[in-house]
């Protein structure tokens, strides 16, 4: 078994650095078959071992965010590596060192039922030099009786072996407590700068969410079928697109399909809302080959309520003929008029058509969402607008706009200080002109009016 060591680390190179910059991170390392994938799934809160249902499923993943006791962290779980010409031991050492440089803590998983092997000892030697904390997980301790096996692992020189059964969950909570103790407090993902941008991929069942996720991730990694999807566990996923790392929030439900149950819609909408709240930008996926439905519009309503940046993606474009395209245009005019500002992209998750247009659209939407207009610039603009188009007189009074300021970004929120009430129609006019002047394509804009009388 010396021949196929695996150290699971971040995507490598810059991606590893990005990952480390975002949330506190822990890498799970160990030789094959000790239960790394099972432990990762356990950390992510999955109820079944995805490993066993879908061979290879965790192997080619990048990393995931998990939370425990209210804290979020990344479980770094990527890629097997191949021993190269320099030989296995060297490759192991390099890989361990890269993991050590990229993450905040390492869990070395050893199979307690086997005891320390020569390979375990080799990687332990490398990890003893780590500047980050290393925890030793003695896995497959499925019962109290088996705990004695764990003691043999003291010989690895990595401190106390933590007995755990990744398969049954025994001791997993204690191990996570230990992991949290050694992880630095960091919440980079929540910060506006640095860290991957957070995307919620939403839409009614069967529009192609999981197909798109697979396409983007570049691997066929989940069961795609015609069963309507519901979401299961709060699991996020990092995906590198165009050299940028994106955090797709709450993808668990897209990965695991559950048959439609009663109350399904209600739970699906709660789930969508919480994904949106965790995200900065939403991809609203719509099946372009079918008429727009109430359900599509309800998801859109949730996005509008949460104030996220938005890219509307019309999927299954491979099924759209000229006639359907014309009908769709009419449906868009009629049904999507409340979000004229949303970016739109037509793709086929199946063929890969135009999927490359997604990232530029997401980038633009997020730039708009983050954008700030200086107060001076804003007030010059509003002075000109008001001079040319004064607010309509109400109750014999001419409202005046005294001052405007952008009070917030994410989404851009403006406050107008006025004397007298501004009608909804005039506020819409201002928003239209504001967008013409400053852009904000892909982002909602909020305009609040404070009447000072
Ligand atoms: P990896 O190659 O290190 O990722 O290992 P896997 O997670 O694929 O697990 C290898 C095998 O060990 C699988 O058959 C798992 O079901 C099994 N396994 C994992 N954890 C445990 C455990 O805690 N107890 C027992 N008895 N088996 C486990
Ligand atoms: P989800 O429920 O939104 O995750 O949707 P799925 O990804 O499971 O897709 C539902 C069905 O639509 C599956 O049968 C997919 O194969 C199919 N599908 C997804 N994307 C496309 C596409 O771009 N073109 C076509 N023709 N079918 C697609």
C-alpha cells in the first residue's frame, strides 16, 4: 500500500492560497482507505456516505465549507495526486508540505484497526514539522472496545490519537470540537473583500441546476435524473471558474435528489431563501424550453426581496427553436419586467453552450452590487435631473430634493432627503436615470426617501 498515498489538499497553487485566505481551513490527509472521504462527509453533515453510493464522488472535489457549533470552516478535500518520477516518498512529502502551507490545520487519518503502517509513519514524520496544528484521527473505532486500538497510534509522535468512527459518527463531534479549538477565528468569506464570491444557484425543480453545477465543476458528480430536487444539508462548494474561486452556497440539495414529498414546496422556498441570504449573487435558472411559471416568478420574488445581485440564466437553449424564442421574448417582456436590470444569459448545461458567459455576467453583477457613487457626483447629477424634471407637485406643494447620498452598497442603497413626498412614479424615474448614468447592471438599487418637513 506504499504505492498509492494520497494527501488531500486544496486545488493547489493559487487556489490553495485563495482557499486559505477565505475561511479557516482544515485538510484531511491520510493513505487510501483509512476513511478520509467518509470523515469529510461526516464533517459536512451528510447522513450517508456519499463515497459508497457514488464511487469517486469526493475524489475530484475542491473543498467545502462546513459549520459546527456556529462556526464555519473549510474542509479541504481535493484531488488525489499521482506519484511522479521523483518517487512516492518525495511526492508525499511535497504534498504534505503544500497542505501545511495552505491550510490552518491538518487532520491525519489513520486506520486504528490496522495500526500505524510504514506509510503512516512516513507522513507523520513530515507532519511533525508542520507549523500548523496537526490532529491525529484514529478512525474505525466503531465501539468502546475498539478504543484500545487507538492507543497504539501514540507512536506516530503526533500527540493524542482521537478515536473516531467516521462511518458511524462515534467521536466525530469531539473531533470537530478539537478542530475548532485549533482553528483561528476568521470569517473571511463574509467580508466584502478577499475570499471567494458567494453564489446561490436557484430555480424550480428540473430546470437543470445540478446539470449546470456539474458542468461548471467539470465533472459528472451527482446523480442527474428527472426527479424534482429538494435540498438536504447545508453544504457549500468551491468551484474554480476562469481562474477565480467561487463559493456555491448550499449545493447539497442539488447533489442529492429526494423525491417530492408533501410540503416540499414550502421547504424548498425556505431553503432557497437561506441560500440567497448566504450568497451575494443569485443565478436564477429558468427552463427556456417551457413557458415561464408561477414557480419561476416566486423564486424571482425571493431574490428581489433579499436584494441580491442577479443573473438570469435561460437553460436548455438547445431545445429552443425560433418559434419558442419569440414566445419566450414575449414572456420575458410580460413577466420579468420588474427586473429589467438583471443580466441575462442563454445557455445549455447539457451541451455547454455559452456557459463561458456566466462568469463575466456574475462579475458585472457583483461589481454593480458593490459599487459606490461619491456624494458630490451624486448630488451634481441629481441637481441636473431635478432642474430638468422637477418632482410633480402634490397637494399644492413642490417637493424639493435637498440632498442625496449612497448610504450602503450590497445592494446600492440611496437616501434622498426631501421636503415633501416623492411619488412612486417619480422614484422609478429617478432609478431609471440613475441606472442610465451610473450603470448598476445586474444589481438591484434601493432608493429611500426621507421627508423633512
Ligand atoms: P479514503 O480512501 O481514505 O477516502 O477512505 P473511504 O472514506 O473511501 O473509506 C474506505 C473504507 O473504509 C470504506 O469502505 C468505508 O466504508 C470504510 N470506513 C470508513 N470509515 C470507517 C469507520 O469509521 N469504521 C469502519 N468500520 N469502516 C469505515
Ligand atoms: P435540477 O432539478 O434543477 O437540478 O435539474 P437537473 O439538473 O436534474 O435537470 C433536469 C433534467 O433536465 C435532466 O433530465 C437533465 O438532463 C435535463 N437538462 C438539464 N440541462 C439541460 C439542457 O441544457 N438541455 C437539455 N436538453 N436538457 C437539460
